[in-house]
C-alpha cells in the first residue's frame, strides 16, 4: 500500500473548507482504498490558504530545527531551549 497527502473539500454546516488527509492506495490498481478520518491539518477557507499555512509551518520547522521544544516541560525549560 502506498500513500500521500491529498486535499479534501469539507462542508461544515453551510461553509466550504479544505484540509489535508493521508490517502492510501492499492499498489496493484493505484486506486484509492481509504483515507484518514481526521485531517492531518487544520481546516482552511481556501486551497491557497491551506497551502500558505503549510508553507509557513515548513518555514517555521526549518527555522527552529535546532531548538526542539519539549511538550511536558515547563515554560522556563522551553524558554531555555529557545535561548531566551
């Protein structure tokens, strides 16, 4: 089975929004077999906004790759890691 991330259009109430879902394919047929029920991103109002949000996340991840924070640390500990 192979997979990639695909944009899905959601209708929430009467509002259209977009999010990425992991999508899984049959190796033999190349057809979609399933996708994650929960998106792997937040919902965005447009495809362009979704892509812009993802680009910003990638920029931030690259910028802070050498100062990885700890989710169970306290604020002071994470500020030390951040060099503050």
